[in-house]
C-alpha cells in the first residue's frame, strides 16, 4: 500500500521556502497550472512564499524530475509529501515547524 505524509503547519511561507531550497537544483513546480523550473525557486520564494498568497493558491505540485515530492489541491491544509521525505519532515517537526501524520493512499 502506498503512503503519503499529511503535513500541518501555520508557517506556510517558511515551509515552502525550505522545500524550494531543498529542491533548488531539480524542482519542477506547478502553481495554479503554471509551470516553473528549479531556476525559478528564488523568484517564487520572493513573490509567492507569503502565508496570504499560499493560502489563496488552490493547486500546487512539486516534483523532482518524474518523482512526486509535494502537492495540495483546493487548500494548503491538504498538503501531502512523499514518504521518501520522512527523515526531512521529521527534522522539521523536531524544529517545531510542522506536525505530520503518515497516511495510506486510497
């Protein structure tokens, strides 16, 4: 059974900045149907990574090449991360940046 990590945080901007830093050399990002590449992460961090803009966003997906890393649909409160990122997510939890739960994918 496949699994994903459900992430909860109130510090959206900090989380996404860290996510973009982690994948700054390989990310393929889609926000509201617009595609961005790893070279765009600096601009996205400056222009999109605010809690207000993130909460207004309805569609987000980040892949590392063909590998799913993170996404949400309808609301950032529906944020899911690949279980491949469990160690990194645990480190962010240890910093009190977020809470998480590993869930089965139906």
